[in-house]
C-alpha cells in the first residue's frame, strides 16, 4: 500500500496550513479570550 499523499492532497494540505497561519493564528488568542466565533474567517473558506 502506498500511504504517500498525492500532489493534490499535498496542495490542499499546504493551502490549509497557509490559511491557518495567515488568517486564524493572528486572531486565535483574541477569539479564545473573547469567546467569539470567527464567522468572517469561516466565510473565507
């Protein structure tokens, strides 16, 4: 069995990682502190 990711899967993985770093991480602490849900971030998905 081959458990390696396909090129498409790697692209998705990298895209999601970049999105999390650029969009979620910068505001994650504030969202936790204020107990708010980031609807505006989810809409970008």
